[in-house]
């Protein structure tokens, strides 16, 4: 689109009562500013300029990281435009914030869409309609407004007798009559670039906050007979600003519910949406059942017909089809093939990889390890840096002693091995296929194929075939 986007994101967000800049607070797993940037990108603008100030370098880093993640996922002919940054060292108001971008955006006549970093629920559709109306009416400026049940805190839209735009009064500057107005300024606007920057030269901080208000630009334009239009949006929940943690929680609830509803409409059973937390990028196949009190985060993918029991917490993991996660299991950065079962109370992390039909049971931790097809580790084990073949049985209490105090070492267990209860595998070590270890064995040297190892340290007792 022939459009530049400016995002105001320099404020601290005093009402958040936080050490952290407001736009870095998370909403459904992503900093607020990423939501706004993502929506901006969906409009395919020429440039996206971010006005940063409070914790500027952190905000920049967050956006740069997000941009490179999007770049990796993007198709070749649809690469997301990188964010550009301008610094507002002192936060003297929204008008002052926009002035900071003059050098970058006043060069040509590309219209500017101004967004607020703290209005993250706005949709691309709404912004498109705003821009279309702005164009159709040939307006110099268009402000996005909406009617709300509780306008407290927002700037009120004052209309002329004919119902046209007159000016905006901030809540703090408003008189009693004005406070009754329920049409509010969303903080989202379209401007013709040259007119915007010319009018910004004329604003002054004559208000209760001593700030340069961007909203004053609109009355300046109107008073010089430029066309200032209103685009009144019918869905107030989209333009809710986030100024305190109650509003943050409300927005979180709204976005999560929307995600859960879209999953349910796509064939996923969610038994109790009120106690289920699923991030926006998560994908889930049909007939999967999600029990209450579950958290599914990041870029997790779950296949069809899986069961996720209460208390499960999945992060950036991939579950194929017919996977069964039993109660209270934590699964991070892991892959689980078809028909695998995990838990209850299991911990999989850092590239745990379970092949089809593998089972990990109660109080088992698996780190950076691969379990082959139909392999079972049912009780009380630690499997770290292990490569385990298929149809292996890991007895209760088995531990891969992978750390010698300095380095991590690998344990290899080949196909059809039976590891006896309470075996310690002191890595680096290999147990050959078809072998067995006795209960309580401490394996310090490689065990050849088809043999029985017992004792501390283990010795080879006999050949099994
Ligand atoms: C602003 C509008 C108000 C509107 C509301 C909608 C003004 C004067 N008021 O009020 O009419 O109803 O948004 O949500 O514009 N920012 C900067 N630099 C600054 C000040 C603010 O970058 O110097 C950024 C903030 O980080 C924030 C955004 O601008 O992302 C809005 O600022 P905020 O202080 O939250 O304005 P509101 O009081 O909500
Ligand atoms: Ca705000």
C-alpha cells in the first residue's frame, strides 16, 4: 500500500506502575509492541517507523528479533518491511512523538497512518477501512473513534452541530458536560504527511499535563479549513487502550478467548476455556481434547486426536497424531511422534525426541535424548544426552550419568535392550543391542551385544544368545 506507518511507543506507561516500558509487557505471550507491528505489516506499508524513548534499546531489540523471526517464516515475494526507529529522548506528548519522525516521513507525500503502541487489539481490516474512507473522502486527517460504555481516561470527540469533527478534549482537560460524551478518540489516525508536519509546528503544551498533544493537530487543520473526518468504528473492544494492568488482563482474556473459539470452530475440544491458555501461534488438529488447567505456548504444533490432560504445560513442542499427555507434564522444545504417551509428572526438554509408540512415565526427565519406537521409560528416571534405540525397556530409577563435572557425555542404548531397575549409566558409554543390565548395576564401560552386565562397576556375566 502507498502508506507509511508511524507507531508511538516512547512512553513509560506510568499507570502500569512498572520498571518495564509499557509496550514490552506481554499480551498472549508477545510484547504489546509486536502485536502492533504485526498488524502494521499486514497492511504492506512502505515503511514502519517506531518512535521509541523509554528503554529504547530494549524495545528496538524486541522488534528486530521479531522481524527476523517473521523474515524466516515469510515467503519470498512477501517479506516484512523492517522497523525503523526514531528516538524521543524526552516524552513531551504524542504530538512531540510524531514530530520526531519528521525527517523520515516528511520527505514525500505518502499518507501516514499513526498507531499507538498501547492499542494492540486493532485489526488490519479496521485499519484498511479507515484508510479507504480517508482516501475516498479526500480528507487531510481522519481520526478513528468509537462509542464506549465507560469513556474514562480517553479523549472525547467533540462534534459540531452538524455532526462533523470539531476537536478532541482529553479526559483531564474536560468539563463536566464533555465528560458525558461517550465517543472517544482511539489514538489511531490517518494524515496527509505535509499537512501533519506543518500543523505540528503550531501546537503548544497549553493543557493540564503540559504536553504537546497530537490531538491538537486535528483542530488546527480544521480551523484552516482542511477536511478532518471521523471514522466511527462499531467494535469498541478493538480500540481499547492498555494503560494499566486491569486493561492488560482484559485484553489478554479477549484475545485468548478469540484464539480458543477459533480452535473450537476448527474441531478441537476445549473442556474449560476459562482455564485453558493457548498462544496465538499454536496449531492444533481436529479431535484433540484439551483438559482444564493447561498452558500451550510459543510455536507448539499438536496433531489430530491427541489428549492433553490437566496441568500439562507445552512450550515450542511438536506433537504428532494420537499423542497422550497425562496430568502435570512439562514439555519444552520437544518432538513426540504418533502414539506416544508422556506422564503423569514427566519433564521433557531441550530436544527430547520420542519416536512412534514410545512411552515416558511418572517422574521421568528426558533432556536432549532420543527414544526409539516403542521404547519405554515408565518410572523415576533421568535420561540426558542419550540415544536410545527401539523396543528398549528402561527400568525404574535408571540414570544416565551424563555430566563429569566439566563436560556432558553421550549414552547410547541400542535396540531391544533391557535396562534393569536403578542402573547408572556412566557416560560416555554404549550398551549393545539385545543386552540386559541387572538391578543396581553401575555401567562404566561399553557392554557388548546380547550380554548381561551386573555389579558395581559392571562386569559381563554371560552371553544371552
Ligand atoms: C491518547 C490520546 C487520547 C486517546 C487515547 C487512546 C493524546 C493527547 N491523547 O491518550 O485522546 O483517547 O490515546 O488510547 O494523544 N507516547 C509517546 N511519546 C510521548 C507520549 C506518548 O511515544 O511523549 C506514546 C505512548 O507510549 C503510547 C501512546 O503514545 O503508546 C499514547 O500515549 P498515552 O500517554 O498512553 O496517551 P493516552 O493518555 O492514552
Ligand atoms: Ca494510552
